[in-house]
C-alpha cells in the first residue's frame, strides 16, 4: 500500500508517504503532522486507484494555456465558420484570464465570478461560448485524471434574449424583391425555400432539378474572416428542397448561358457575398419597402428563412415537411423554433373536438335502447 517514514523539520517531526501511481511509477507526499494522517492519505490513494478515480497531483499543475491549445487542436471536426468564433473567444476572453492558472487551482466560485463580470461587458452568446470553452477544457482534464471534478459545472449563466421572429407576407416579400434590383430572384428564392444564405449562393446550375422543381442542397458557402469557404451544408446532410412553380422562369433566366458547374446566382463564377448589415442593396431594399408600406419591419437575411417556414405552414405544410425543407435535425427542433406559428392549430383542435362530441351525442340514444323508454 505504500510506506511511511518520519523526518525532522524545524517545526518538529513530520511524515512522508511514498506510494505508486497507476502507471507503477513511484512518488511521495510530505508534510503530514501525524502518522495517522499519512496512513489515511495512503488509504485514500488505494481506494481511488481501485475505483479508477486516481488524480495525479503533478498533472493537476498543468496550465490552462497548454491544455487549451491541445483542446483547440482537437476541434478540427468543426466547420471553419464554427471554429473561428471559438478561436476568437479563446484568444480574447479565456486565455488572458485563465491561461497561467494550473488546472487544479481553479475554484467554482472563481468561475462564477468571471462569468458574472464578463456578462456586464459582453452579450449572453459570447459569455456562454467563452464559458463553454473553459468548461470543455476542464472536462478533458477530468477524463485525463488531472482533476477529480470540473469546477465550472453548475455555474449560473446568462440567458440568451429571445428575438421575436419576423415573418413577411406574400405581398411584403414581393415588395422587398421589387426593390432588390438584380438580387430580386435570389431574395424570392430565399423567402420561398428557406435555404440559408450560404446554401442558396452555393447552388450550381446542375443543382436544380427543373422537372421536379427541386433544389438539391449539397454545398454551403460561408465567409470566414473575409474569404468564402465552401463546404457541406450546416447539418452535413444533403437535402432536396421544393420551390414554387412561379420561380421556374426566374431561375431559368438566372441560369441562362451558364455551364452546369457555374453558380445559379450572381455572375456564375464568384459566390455572392452576404450583404452588409448596415449598408448596401439589402438595407436599401428594406428602406424603400418601408417607405411604401408603413407596417414593413426591419428584416434580415435570416428572417427570409423564417418567412419561408411561415408561408409553408400557412399553406398547410406539416411539421415534418417543414423540417426537411429547412434542414433541421429533428421535427422537435422545428416545433421549438416555430412554436408561435402553430398557435392557430390549437383553435382547430378545439373546434374538431367539439364537432366530434356533437357527432357522438347524436348517435348516443340509438346506442342505448333503454334511454328511449
């Protein structure tokens, strides 16, 4: 189980406990004031090894700096557009604060204080992202037996504000498209298919099945720090999305004179960049639409995806169909995202149940002859 030996110090007799780690290397811990304390320590070491819970005190001295770099290097499975904000949060908010700290010295109260202070200066999304990085690094440290538990777990995090979705009507979509100039067809396509901007702008002529009126989504073009990176769709799964017949001629015009591998939207060789959120053609189109329709709200590119979901549901599409159209991981995700669009369905349920009860009541006397006596 180990050995205990006494030694003399200026403060008096102390005890040294020697033991073997799971890898059979020898180590020791000094400074026990009584032999009993040293014995209890050795017993706890044997129990932790038997349970597979042994934590190497030397490994707990590893700095977050080193472990964080290792953790980032293992995130290669993430898309560049997802990895970039994580790298930024690590560099600007996690590493400067925690980098020089040993993993075993971090306390729960310190993490909570850091989250609280960061929340005063930054938005909930960034705070949650930065916290997630630290918590994930500590999770790995627990699995590597550097620490026995994760001090970050159980911390109170800020809540993300719930932004109300903007849904355009058919008339408002057309009004916006009429003021979008050469991007009119792209805007209509986004509003009636629900494709993400990168999915729509990555479509090639061969991606359109004009016979079935389907757009086959196989690529996604995303700007990562300026350059546009082309990869798989966000869900990593290909899907076929229907588009309404009225878009057929407009899409044919957009594809005219292009090869099968050229892009549907834009000049054909260069991906259309995401419009600026403060200026440019999208902002101009919204401003012109607002001048004509006083009820027209400020609308983002992503709101066109919400609009497509709204128009599809209004047209009678079921949740499963909308899920497939939008490329959501599950129907539950679609319901969670667009629960407000199904409020009217509750009224329909009440009406249907009432009608069923009436039908049941009409047949009841004939089903019970004694009620006629």
